[in-house]
C-alpha cells in the first residue's frame, strides 16, 4: 500500500501542504474561517466530471487548475477577492500516487498564485469517472457585488480578453479543427485546458460595474441570460467580438467556426456592464490591471432577447446553440 | 422536453424555492452572504456517491436529506449553527422529473427543519453514478469552536444517542442481518437511511466542550483518530457503549454484530470531550436540549492508541476494522 495511501495519509501527504490557516492542517472535518470584517462573502461552486468537462487523460495538474479556476472566474465576475476553497474529490479505482501528486502540485501552484488556499474537503471513491467539485469563497465590500441581474438600460457592455479560443481548442482536441500553425494550435488547446480567471479585474468590477458574469456556456448564451435576468436587451454587432490571432487564423481557415467561437463554452472570460458615466474610468482601471476589455454594445430597455447582427445589421446566422454543461 | 427541463429551468423549478436570501433566487452563479457579525465561520463539505454512500434506489428525498444531514452533523460537532449550504449535483442520464421533485422536496424539508437554506449550487450530467457534494457553512462564537484535536488529559468523553444502528441497518439492507421484530428492523434501516444530526446539542458543545467530532467512519476508528490528533489516549470499556433496543435485539440474536456496531460507519452521532469541571453543566445542557449523552471514559496523557476493553478489562476482540468511506 505504499503507493496507494488511505484517505487520511492521502490528505496529509498531498493536500495538507496546500492548506491555509482556516484549514486547520486538514486534521479536522471542517474549516474555521474568520471572515474579513465588514465584507460580504461570495460563495460559488462548480463540479467537473471527466469526459464531460475535461478529458480523463488531461494532465492531472491541469485538471486541478481548471477546477479551481472556473470557480475563481465566478469570484472575479462579481468583483470578489478569493479567501479560500474546499475540494470534493471522487476518485475512480485506478488512481495512482503519481497522478495524485501531479493533481496536488497543480492545485497548490494555483492556490498560491491566486492567493486562494485550500481550507477543507472530502475524498471519496467512485465506481464512475473522476468527479471534482470546488466551492470557493471570496470577499467583496458591501454594495460592490456585481450581480448577474444588475445590467441597466444605458449601461455599456464589455467582454474581457478574447472569445471562442476554448471552444476552438476543444474542436482541435477532438481532431475536428482546421490545420493551423503550431503556435496557434497550441494556444487554442491551452485555452481549453486552462482557463484564465480574470481576478486582476475584480477590483475594477467592484468599483465600477453594475453587473458581471463569467462566460462558461458561451458568449451568446450567457449574454442572453444576463440581459434577460436584468430585464434589458441589446443589439450586439458580432464583428466587434474580440478574437485572438489564433482564433482568427482558425476562423479564416474555416468561417463556419465563427459561430462556434461566439457560442461555444468554456471561455471563462467576463461580461461586465458599467453605467455610461463609469465607462471611461472602468476602461482605465482595466488597462491598469492589464486586462483587455472590449466594448460590445449598450443595454437598452426591453424584454426581447438580444439581437445578434452582422456588420450590416442583418441577423447573425448561428450554426448551433449555446453549449451547455448540463 | 416537458418532463426533462434544461439546467436553468430545472434550477428555477426545483431548487429556487429552497433558496434563502443569500441564494439570490439562484439566478446568479454565486451566493452573496452577509456573515453574522462577530462570528467565526465553520465550513464543511462531504460528497456522496450512489453505490458507495447510499443505494441508487433509495428514495430520492432520503438521498437528499442524508447528503445535507452528514454535513449538518459536522457543524453540530463543532458547536456551530447552520447558515446555509451549496449543492453540487451530478445527475446520470436516466433521471426523471419525478425523481428530482422527490429529491428537492426532501432537501427543502430538511433545509427548513434545520434552518439551513440552499444558497447556491451546480448541476451537471455524469456518465457515472449519481454524485452529490454539499458544502455547508455555519457560525460559531470566536473561541467556542470544538476542534477535533482539542481533547485534553482529564477530559470526560461522551457519545450522543446510540452507536451502531446505522451499521446494523446497512447489514439488514444487504440482507445479512438476523431476523428481527419489524419495529426493530425498520428502526435500524431508517437510521442507515437517515442520519439524525445533533444540532440541538451545538449550543452546549460551543459552551462546554473542549473537542467534538462526528462519527462517520465508526465509533472505534473515529475516537482513535480524535485522541491521536489530540495527543492523548484513553481506556474505553465497550460495555458502556449506548445501544438502542433495536441494536441490542440484533446483537442479542447474533453477538458477532457487536463489533460491527462499535466499528461500523454512518452513525453521525457525536463524540464530545469536556473538561471534568464542565461535565455536570454539559450533561444538564444536553438533557435540556433533549439529546442523550453517555459518558464513555476519560482522556489521559499518552501517545498510545486507546485501549478498548471488555467489562473485565481484557482487550476487546474486533471482527474487523473501522469502516472507511474512501
């Protein structure tokens, strides 16, 4: 059993080194957290299943990082700063000590990089696929939380980074994409493997945004959802969507991939709304934080679904709908 | 699709009615929690997998209740009062609307009964077995948290309720137990199906206990763990273990079931240590709270594993070791 420790030894060996003070050395069943005084807490949780949200043969460190990052992305969208996270890990029977060491190393690197220590968790076995759930807790000043439903008529709408890289990376991962230069191919594959949570933008969101949401199920579907919950609508000119050079190369080689980029999941970029009066300050703060933000339209009154149009104002033609993790 | 809604409709239909104010109507990706002023937070998370922690054909409401209750049991052991919980639900392909309605109804009943509202979650599909993870958050006064490692030499050791009912119920569920009167049989089966979190005892634990732990992996194994982490030991006379009439009947019919009761998992009773000076007050507070507590021994200095002895002081003979969920 030396390379297959029991649960307690597994926790002590691989996970206790990642624990922050609230984790009590992972020697208790619970975490004890002193919440920062005068702050609200933001709690988010996301589950990932092998074969659904990632490939079972992805590097274990990347699986761990993705599981943490999709939760950090939610905190960023709300303007919250991470405090810590709990991990549920359901391991299939064929796990190895090497696999778990790689998993813990990736998780530890990200926990340190994003200042979000492990505070607790649970490890169980499963006869099914590897399944992870992470619950992350963040803090935000009262009144600064960027709700999904906070978009108001007249607000400017922004998207961070570039859209569609991950969906295109997934196509490549499935052997379905066009031929691309190695650098472009690797960049898209990497964006699918490893989301980039936009935590650097969280302070600007807390300060200036009226609403925030991260893109997990695709730009088109998630923007539609955000505007519907907010009770507003918009006309979005699709040619304004920010694309990476790699995505542009893929779409140049196969234009039918543009709707995939616009609707595909796993971007983990943010959609942010700001009052028009705060737009310039938000853009300056984003530049200061080193996060690209692209204005993509303006919210207007109305309960209709947003209109997605081409550069001549005609309805944009989608190949298929928004990706859903469910 | 009327009886198989998508994720958003599923959440709106089944889970939004269970959400507390922090859940934002489950219309956001996150919960926004105002932590009670001047309290520490206790965070606990437990995952349950069909076929490992419960039977896939258990009533859906009971599966939901068990998932919540095993977490509430951890809060109780720490002297914490529940604030809310997040649910991760990985559904296999064959779920039905009826199943989910039953699941949500059970969850909602317990959320109300234990004053622990749903604050968020995530629903995904899985090609594997039904898998749930619940993360519960509670509050405790600073300095009142009952750590697992807090047992001190001289402390009195208590166990709540009765030990072993659940392990015996599991035997019966597997068709392995002795013939019993219907009432006894049903009581043991019910204790396996539905843990009874001892939240009523949490205020007494916060006030008087030096340490607390819930029994998930069996009395013997969990007490051993608690004393080891605390750096103390004890001699436990096994005849002092509180048994229910139903467990006594089962053990009377088959004495080899006594070690099963003492070592088997899923009790979700609590082991509590108090300073000797607080023992009388703790017992009075427990009586006031309506939770039976039985003194089972005294912690003494020493790093050795606790001794489990029979009524003549001889080493107790175990059939097999502590159950492990891992």
